């Protein structure tokens, strides 16, 4: 999909844990997922925590201007 294009999905629910992983690959993946949701203009629904991997995704989506519901 082209950058900035819309998706058929309007909202996605994510749960991936409320703690940070000891492996950097998971933090990188969380950041990339947040960026991809923003690029596709997809809102995020999540558990509401502001810490850990889930919090990283939520912050990235929020900072990107998309709606976040937690």
C-alpha cells in the first residue's frame, strides 16, 4: 500500500504486553507497527496502559495524529 493511503480497516485492536521486552527487536517492531497504522490512517484500540510495548504503539499512533482509544 502506498504511504499515506487509507486501508479498508478503520480501527485495529492491539495487545502486546504492558512491559518492555529485553530484546530490542520487539521495541523496533512496536514502533514500526505504530508508524504503519499512522501511514494507513488506522485508529488504535488498546488496553489503555501507557507503558511497555502497547504504550509505545499508542504513543506513536497518537503523535501521528490518528485516534487512540484506550
